[in-house]
C-alpha cells in the first residue's frame, strides 16, 4: 500500500478492531469513497448498506448529501471534521430501527484498502427525546468521539496524554525501554537533553506554535538518543482536546520512523547525485556530491582532488586540491576555493593508501593537526567541529579524491548507519565522475593540441599583427576554433581564421589538419592563387579526405603598397564577416553580397575574392562566432557589441594586442571558445607582433 508523505511512519488501521465498538463506525476508501467496512453498531443505527459500493450509492437518501460533501472535503485536505448538532435518519433503509438522531465526525485514515475516511457516529436519539438526560449522555459520548478522533490521528508505538499544565502521563508503549531513561512527567531541560542538539530548538518551537492554536495538530520529526547511545528519528503527532473553546488536554503518539526516514533519504540522495551525470566538469560533479549530503547526513562536506599519479607535489609530497565544499546554514563561511594544491596530512595519506574510511572524534573545536591542511583546520576550529569522516573515492582501482565530512557546533559523532549511507552516496557517483574526469582529460589533450598549433604571429615590417585565443568558459565543450598567419617570401602576409563543427578531440584534430593543408596551399605560389582559389583548393581536399563535416573560414592576403598602404584581398566561406576599424570612418563589417558557402558543402563551386585598401591606422579584424554569439540574443546584437568594444579600444589608442585582449575579455563568460586575429598598417620600419592564448 502506498503511504502519503504526511502519514509516513504511522501503522495502517485495521478495520476489525472496531467490530465490538459500541459507537457506529464506517470506513470508506479512495476518492469515490467505496464503503469498505461498517460495524454492527453502525448497521443498528443506519440499516443495511452495500459494502464495496460508492458512498453516493450506499447513502443515496437526500438527507445524506452533507455527509457526502464532508467525505470529499476530508479526503481532499486530510483534515478531520465533525457535526455536533443532531441529524436524523429517514428510517426507511432496510434494517433501520426507524427515525433516529445522531452526530458524527469524519477523519482521514489509512487502512489496507489505501487512504480513506473514518466515520464515527453517536446515536443521540435519547438526548433529543429527553432533554434532562440528553446533556449528560451527549457530553460523555462526545468526549469518547473526540478521543477516537485524536487516537486515529496519531496511532503509533508510544501513546501519551498531556495536560495543559505540561504534566505528561505515559499511556501505552515503552519510552524507558526505547531511550534507556526513566519517564519524566514534565518536558524540561533534562528531558530535552536526550534530543539531538540540532533538533531541540525546532521541537520546542513547533510545540509552542501548536499549543497557541487550538485547531492545529502537532507534528514534529526529531532525533532522540536511544538506550544504545545512537540517535534515531522519531515522529511525534498530537491533537488537542477542546471543550467550550478551551484546550483541556493533548493526546498524541511518538513513533520510531528511522528505517522509513533512511529509505526515503536514500532515494532523495540518489536523485540528487543523479545531477552529477549532467555535470560538465570534475569540480561541478564533486559539488553535486557535497550538496547532496548536506545537511541531511553531515554539517559540512568537502572533496579534495588528488593530482594524476604521474604529477606528485614538490619533493614528492602528496598534495590535494579542494575542489568542492558545502556547509549547512548557521556555520561560518567556508574559505573560497583557491584551486591550489596543498600538502595532505598523515592521516589523509593513510586513508588514500588503505582505501578505507576513517572516523575521528575530538573535543569541540579541537581537530587533530595531522588530518587536514591548516586552512581547513582553522575553519573547523571556528565551527566547533566535533568529528571528521574521511572517505576515499576510488575510480578504476585508483583513489582519485577523498571526501571529508564534519559534524560541527557540538554535534554528536555520526552513527554506523550515517557512515554507511555517506559511503554509499560517495561511491554512488563513481560512474558519472569517471565520465567527467575522462572529459577533462580529453579536453586537456585537445587544448594542448590547439595551443601547440596556434603559434605566435610573425614580425612584419610596416604592420602590427596580434592574435589571441580563449577556450570556452565551461569545460563541457572543446572548441574547433583556429587562426594562422604567414609571412611569405614576397613580403605579403596571410591571415586565416576558422571554426570546425564539433566540440571534441576529433574536431581539434581536424582543425590541425586543415590548418596545415591551408599553409601548404598558401605557400605554394606556383599557380599564384587568390584568396578564393586557396579556399577552393582546401575545400576540394577536405571533401576528398573527409576531414570534417562542416567548416567556416576567412582567408585574407595582404600585400604592401607604397605610402604605408596594404592591399587586402579575402574570401569568406560561411564565416562571420571581417570587421574594419577605419582610422577616419565608423567601423563596418565587410559583408559585401554575403559569404560563400562553408567548406565541405559544395566543393565544385567557385569562390569569391574581395578587395580593400588599408591605410595606416586602419585595423582589420578576423574573429570566430564565440565573440558575437550570446544565448537569447540576435546575432546582429553581438556584432554591434563587438564593433562598439573594438572602436572604443581603437579610439583609446590601444595597441592591437591590447585591443584583441579586451575583445576576448568581453566574451569571458560565454560557452563557446573564441579567437581573433588582427592586422594594422603602421609607419614603415616599425615592427609589431603579438599572439596570446588565455
């Protein structure tokens, strides 16, 4: 049977317990209120009713309409309701004793038939007929009805009754056996000392809020120390007994729900760590782990990533980098993640070598000196930590990191069940963490390849060259952006920039092949190729060798002219248009009639070569779409922003390298990688060259 969130930990109600009850009782189940039970007292008052029939059929008389509405209301909001003014039967139902008077209540309940409504009625015929006897009989039976309602709302292991003065009488159950402490008739500080320190204030606050509202039910889940010394979660539920608007007593139960709570927690934690599967990088994946266990299992959790086995610390000293940390509310602010490796303590080395978790307990605020780095110990002292749990994270037979959990603010140390669940959660994420770490290694390989190929621009007399490349701000993708420049023997200069479809190591490898082939084509001047012819030759080769599915590129050739001018000719294969920063006019994009098709689409088509004269002080910029694409905005907005940033830098007199750096800084938080290469004619005799990879 499926249990509702509010009824977790409360035993199912067995209908047969009411067989011999003197008050009429009926049970319905489900939203259609199927009549699943009624006792002899109910039949004696209301006559025969068809079991298994919906309530609207079983109670088809017109006078039953308010009762059917109350069933709907109670089932919907799980709130008990009662009718205290007498109602009467029509006396025409088979087996009915004639017209009778009664009052009734409806309360939410759980049975083996599922969630439903418990109806309790009282025959008040004698009270109506005899006023002097009715008052006394109604009061006695009304109290019995209230006791039934309260008891059905809070059936569990330990049943207790408390007077408004705070005096408690244990009715049923074994409080002393469960806690190992004698029963105290008053909830005072000594009684609260058995409650977990983190739950005491909440328990007292919840009780005071309920006590101030006579219509409220008290429900609170908290941890209490058992006879074995281990804390277990219990749930207390109580309802007030109100007479003439005054609360005269509280009746309630306390149930051990530790097992149910842990099963539910395990499912919640698994759902949380499932987010690791979508994590884009290793720190993000470990952050999902720490967020999953705080605060349910621990007060604070941090993950320390170990370096690869072939990269030990200085002097072979074992080091680890804190890559993720989460602390519950109310604790000191955690130190920021510096990304710097720090030596690990002797105990951490033992955990790594043994691959076994360790638990350390110590006086509040006095962590041992050989467990964690100084920065972490300083925070643990401030947070008054009382315990540290260290769990190695093993992937593919190697310890790649270790997790550290701490109980703070005078928290008692975790019990065996807490340690077991913490270890389960940490090990639950091994597969997605393996994927994230493999992605990180692949990205590192691709970036290394890119950085090796994106060489500095050549030194050119009479011109300033600069180029910069910036990887994506997220490690989820590996870019295929590239740039290149060559100084040819005749003194001309070529600039190239491109973007290959794909964001993986394969795209980076294809980029290196295309860049090398274009270099060969450009340097081979046997056919005196124009910029368009160079891209056309590259297109045919790339298509024939199936190097890449789709490539955009701009290739430009710049030839020196008298007076410090340079003649620029270029061809655009589906790439964002070059940007011209004129020394005398507003900036403009060199779009012409639009770009030709990208490479690897129609290699048989001729390509267009365009021409432009550059004067000293003019700046020609080639760039990739990482500089202009902003999620949620039109591409023209990104182009306008790029032109604005570039013109501001030019007017400010920035060198070309600084201008390129500023453009990349404006795109630092974007998901795609970005590259830019620029050319600026200057006075003859001056030489500028700059290239930077960030």
